[in-house]
């Protein structure tokens, strides 16, 4: 890549980062799970919370928080999710190509859809996609339906997305034929 292109890419990234840091992120609790540990005095309860955050304009993140109280677990999960925010490549309110994300025994298939289709996806996948700002997509969750693994697989799939320009550059093709 030439230095002009690199400078242009860096400038664009900085502009979009400044623009998105001013936006407020929404938080969605996907699952709260209770765990009990038997100790000398009885059972000790603890909780874990899977939290997804996003600004509905192309940024999304996720986190798993654990604590002895539900509110603390949700807060910790939200903090972890905010630290893991990343930009999703959206093309006309949908994704640019079909992609499969795998994590543990869960697998998520995402397909682009025409305008007006909406988000056709199951619970965990739907929450991630909606908070990312994708409005038209077809999704199928395959394998394990463990909510944490499905959210993680969806994030893996979204991280694999590439724009046409990026894929052309990776293959060494001329962007302007």
C-alpha cells in the first residue's frame, strides 16, 4: 500500500472513532445464570450475566460478568462489553457477504438480505445483530444453543466481515478497473 492510502485509511479511522465515541451505547442482558456452591453453612449463591452493548450504528461488544449479586454481575458484564467494542462493516443496512462464526460447539450462519427483510434470527443472535445496527439479515444458529457460546460465535462471524475494497486489497487486485 502506498503512503497516501495509509494516511487516508488512518484519517478515516480517526474520524469515525471520534464520531462514535460521542454516541451512547445501549446495553442488553442476554442471560442471567445462578450458580450455587455448597459450603459448611449452607448454599452460597453467585450469578453470571451475559451482556451485549452497541450503539446501533456499527459498533458492538459483549461481556460475561460474575458476582455474588445480580446487579454487580450485570454491571461487570457491561464494563467488559464496553471494553470489547469493535466496528462492524455494514453495507446498506445488511452485511456484505455470507459468513459462518464458530465458537466451542456453537455455530452461527449469517446471510445478507434485501431491504425490507428485517432481522430474521434467534434470541441471542438477534440481540447482537440489532445492537450492531444491521437491519436486514438472515441468521441461523447451529449446534449448541448455549447463550454465551452463541453470542461469542455471532461476534466471531461479525469480525470476519470484509468490504469489497478490503478483500480486493488482500488479493492484490486493482480497486478501480
